C-alpha cells in the first residue's frame, strides 16, 4: 500500500483529502502545519508528499527544502496543493524542487490522477515505495 503524507493547515481540506486517499486504498496521514509535516515525514516515510504552499510556522517551501535536503527523502515526489496559481509562484516552486502542482479548488479525480502519474513514474525508475 502506497503511503501519502498530506500537509495542509485547513483542517477540513486536510481531513477530506486523507479520507479520499484512504477510500482509494492509500495509507494516508495528515499534518496540520509544516512543522508537524516534517516530523511526520521522518516517521512515516511516505511515497508522495502533498503540501499546501501557504501555512504558518513552516510554509510549503520550507517543507520542500527539508524534503530535498535529506538523503532518505530527496527523491520523494513533492506536489504542492495551492491556490497560488500564477506563473511566477509555480515557477518558484518548480525551481525549488517541487515536482508538480495541483491548483485549488481541485476535484478528486484530478488529485488521484496526479498521484497515480507520480507513482507510475517512481515505478518506472525502480525507486522503491
């Protein structure tokens, strides 16, 4: 079973995403901010990180920088969930190492398709999950 970490400070959105993923046979866990997300990342060792960009304490860019700086997590696909859909914000995130963006509001099929694309990509590279 693939493991997915959801880092989202909106409790309702976080709970809805985690529930959606669990209903689709993923082992999903949620963190309510970047600091909690980094802590859970180290314990949980997910196959994919879904992360809000704008959060208190440690924002999404801070979480991304941590993920990319650690040898054991540096190859994990990192997908921003964000309402910041302007070109400059997306370019900044991609330049910092984000793999993809899902723009809020999004629907379930869009999110699941994005996750499946990245899991297939990892499988094609033979990166263990």
